[in-house]
């Protein structure tokens, strides 16, 4: 397996950097000036299914373990209440993608619609849950509506989910969870090719019974 090397910046700049507002808990970003070198997405050939993918955070503590609860406050985009579950364990038998994002994160603005499209493509077998890391839930709703998001959304009250899920210090952070509820990959950022790696991980899990 190729082990990824991550180099972080305290104040990244550039098209793939998410520069947070002052005081935000996720106050670290990455950009071209501070490269993130990642290994290719590798799948084991033959034998039993691999316990993890080679992703941006292959050594993340949740990889290979059951996905945790998200909690938080549901964000309803439509005029009526959205009763869809916001917890990964509510979707047993489906692949689940949990994406942590924020309105101040420009890479998130690019990544979220792609994840929404991926969920629409596999509507019977894949669910994407978006988790807002904004400081105010009121900021997330107009942002989600402007992007036309259809995924179930939740506001992370007090950054509790961010702590439980051990978020790396950057956004977006995308967790890929298999049909049994186990985290198989963690992807950080939205540099070119990130969506392809996430899609490849999802497609691989969807191909498994």
C-alpha cells in the first residue's frame, strides 16, 4: 500500500484552500503552496474485502470502525419539514457518504453539488449526508438552497460531531461508509481529482453485495 503524506498549512491560500473566519475551530486549510501528496486509491485484489481504502487519511482513527452518530439539528431545505434520517446507521444495507462542510469553504461549494449528483445517480443504494460546520445554522440554509442541494443536511451544534469524528484541520472532509456501517475511507479537501477518488471508493463499495 502507498502511504499518503500530508503537509498542512496554518493559513493556506489558492483555489483549493478553505480559509475560515476568525475563531472557527477548523482553522487550517491547504493549498498549492502547501501540497498534499496522496497515494493512489488502491483496492486489494482477490481474497476477502480490504478493511480500508488508501485515501487521504488512510490512518484516520475511524477507518475500519463503525460510523458514529452525528446528532445535531436537521436543516430542512424545502418548505415542509424533511423527515429523512440524518444518522448513518439508519441506512443499513446502503453505502453512506458523510460530508463535513461550511459556507466559508470555497472548495465545499465545488464539492457538494458533485456529491449530490453522485447520490442521485445511485438513489437506491447510496445516501449522502451533509454536515454543516458553520457557527450559525442560519448561515447554512440559504447556502444549501443556492446550491440546490437535495441531500439530507444537519447542523453540527457545538461542533460535537466534528470532535467525535476526529476531523482533520481542513474542510471539506468526506467519510465513505460501507453497507455494514463501517468507515472505509476518509478524504480531505477538494483539489483536482478528489471527486474522482471519492466516486471510485463509492463505486467499489456499491459493487460489493
